[in-house]
């Protein structure tokens, strides 16, 4: 596999016999994370070292192994003993640490010895390789500004002594997955200027230049006013600065065969969140360039679709790219706005802009589902939406289903899929309290957009926004007892997307791919 712009390095299965003999031409380091699948010469060395240093089985080590006339460099990053509460991410973490240590030791072309499959962790080899590639990612702006640093290494060898066929299979699977995560990292991690809405549109057009995924960009303020009024309210202040003007980007894949199901993903793409008129004060604005990771994940998922080209899955992605700027044109609390669905919305807090940015596009997709009778549709919103999500579940994502999606068992299926591949989810349940919270409080308003407290100080602070999105779009009329039920799930990835200074994770691409494209 050649290096291309959507992978951090070339990934090459290497000869198992050569690895076992510690002689792989061109490679300078053996990275091992699992004692059980380690080559015998490494096992012997670990056993020897552990007599003098018990820590060798629990911390990252770099040592030389004498094999014949020459010594070879080995990095051992042990997964360690896994208890009942560990998960497959331990393999990704160990592989990332191994590559980090190999690079610091001067390695230019390492071999990663993958762990074998286990009864509990069947996807350990895949997750380990994904962890290594995550470590090797170079941020977009560094690649562009300093081309000599565009790759940390050029080639990564892969071997799995426990299964001679596995390495090739893993590489083929990872190729598509990593292309998607790479796009998501580029968009999600770009700074507020490099990934301002117009430049996201440019990047997306280049990323999908193959034509297998159709790209449509809406950039007309008049059309925003008419068709996406809640989005345009957020966009109003940014509209005065040409390079910050909003974009709604549609990505659509039509399968070669009649579609078996339809996936529609709407992503929050707030390229920078000042809080608007309700400004984020006290030093809490830093990191708000990552508020576009929902839209970034949608683009990444569509990149996987482009790579996989599923025969019978119709997929639509919508990136709602907007900057929540502050200025004389910014929208303010107490404004009364009418959504695309004809719902009268009173603004409660301008820092609740993500739900505003997505609502009208979500409504449009609901309209398409009903008008075109799309087969087995499932609507998603994906967003770094609430601090409450982080407070509630830490660095996991949260899934919330409406009635039809819950009846289909979706949330538990997505949770298990994420568990399999190290993209964890917690399940939250929407209740009537969430809808009551957002009911209009004043005569003449249908929906209250938000209260005036941070979500982290609001009871059920991550569930309420999902209820708002349903109420503002009319999806609350598409429940189990309606004549036209539609599956809808809201994914809050505020905890799982990766905050500055960490590399964006690409969550929830892996879980969605395993759920829908496996």
C-alpha cells in the first residue's frame, strides 16, 4: 500500500519467518505489545531481563537482542494483565506507546508485531494497528507548513506470528478506516482559520474528488435565511467576515444496487465557539476550535463509505459549518426565531449554538425521508454538544435513541459495536422531563432553546438538547405511534472527540462503521 494524503505511512505486511529470525530487510525496530504473540527471541530476552528488572513486564522498555552476529532493537510495550474492567483500548494504547518509544530511540522503519485474537478481544490486532496509526498522525497544518515533517515514518511493517493470514486482512480493513479517521482529524484538529467554514468546504471537495461521493455546498446567505433560519442566526455575526462565512456541506453516496437502508448523519461543525453574546469568559474559550468534531466525524464516515463502496447502503452526510462569533450582528437571548419546521423558538442562551446549527438541516433530511420514502432510514446528529456529557461519562460517547430507534435495539447494538473496536459508548434514555424542559414558557413560543446555566449545572444536561432537536424539527411527531415513524439517534461526543492538546480521535466513526457496514 503506497503512502497517500489520507494515511500517516505506508502499511506493509512483512514476512513472518523473517520476523521470527529477527531479520527483516529495511526495518530497524521490532515493536512488541503482547508476550503471548512475541517472537521467541523477544520472549527469551524478556524472561532474562525480568530476573533483574520486574518492571520490564509493566512499563515500556527498549533493549537490544543478540541474534547471531548482530543485535536488533526491540521496543516492548506490554498490554499487561487485563482485569474485568479493562477493554480492547489497552491494545491501542500499548501500540501507541511502542511507536512513540521507537521513534524516540531513532527508529525510521519499525515493525509492529500484532497481538493474536483472543476469545474476549477478537479485534485486538485491528485495534492495536489503529492505535499505532493514531500515534503516527501528523497535524494538517504542520504537513502543509513544513513538508519535510509531513510523515513521522514512511513505512510501518506489520506481522502477526499467531495467524499468518491475519496481517494482510487487518491492513485491508484498516486502510478504509484510517482514511476516514485521517479526514476527521484534519478537519477537527485544524485551527479556527485553517478550518474556517469556506476552507472546510475546499478541503472536503478535494477529499471527495474521486466522484464516488457527491459534494453539494450551500453558501448563499439568502438561502440560509429562507431554508435554514436557525443556522443563519448563529452565522449572522460571522457573515460580516468573508473568510468566516458559514457553509452547509452535503455528501451523498448512492449505492450501485437498490438500497437496503439509508444512513443520514448531520454533524455540528462550529469552527470556533466564542459563546456568542453569552460569551465564554474566564479562560474557558481555549480549545473551542474542536467544536466541529461532529461534522468532522461525519466527513470521516463518508470517507470510509467512499473507500468501502457498500453495494446496498445509501449514505448522506451533512456538515453544518459555522463560526459562533460575537459582534454587533450576533444573535442574542430572547430572540424569537421560526425554524424550517415552522416551530417558534425562543433563544435562551447563544452558547447553545450547536443545536441551532444542526436543526434545520436535520429537518430537511426528515423531509427527504418522508417525501422520497427512503428505505429503512436512520437519522443521526453527531456533536460535541455538552459539558454535561463529559461530566456524566468522561471520555466515552453517549447515544440517545428516539422511540423507533430504541425499539430496534439500536443503542445497545452501537454500544456493543463500539466495545468491540475500542470506540466506547454509554446509553442514555430520553424521558418526558427532557421534552417538558424545552416546552415554550411564554405565550406565543413553542420551544425554549436553552436555559441560562451551563449544561454541567443543568439536571439532564445532555439529554435535553436531543429533545430540543426533535421538537424544533418535527421529529417528535415521527415516533412509534405515528403514521410515519423514523429512527433518530443523537450522539454527544463531547467527551470522546479528543480535546486540545490531544489528537482528535475520530469518534464515533469506528462504532458506526461496525454497526452499519460490517
